[in-house]
């Protein structure tokens, strides 16, 4: 999957790469045993999200990778007001998938799409 990075994120990743000594062909985030040839599993990622939520006093049962993805999509939409941008960020091939992801009514989505300049 391809996605855009903000300048702040790009700088943070550059710093992380320098600190960890990651090389081309290695995973950006190593697996649980620190092996750069094995990437972070989805299960380990989910556990980390729950640990982070708990560490700042949130109920880890209410936060996960899906809720973070959904929150980011909502924030992008609020900032840009562009459903197509969210569709691209999520990697959805059909706008209908993005509409379902948001849980909005089809009529509302049609109105939003009609306002878009594609």
C-alpha cells in the first residue's frame, strides 16, 4: 500500500532509521524479537496499540488498530472535506466502500460526491 507522509512524519522516520540503523530491504518496524528481517505482526501491532492506550489512561478495550484507522479517516475528511481523498488514503477502489466505512447514508454520500471536483 502506498500513502503520503507529512513532513513531520518523514523527519521522525528519518531519525528512527538513523537510530536503528535500518537498511534497504529490512522492515521499518522489527518483529517482537527485534529481528529486522521479520516485520511487526498485525497481532503485535494490536497489542502495542492497546498498551499505548492503557499507558495514557484510556480503556484499551475501546481502542485498536481499526479505531485508529477510522479516526484518522474522519480527521482527514474534517480537515479536507474531500471524501475522495479519504478513499485514496484508505486504499478503497470504490467510493461505496468508503461510504460504508464511515457508516453514512447513501443519500448523504451522493450529495458529498456531487460537490466534489474529480
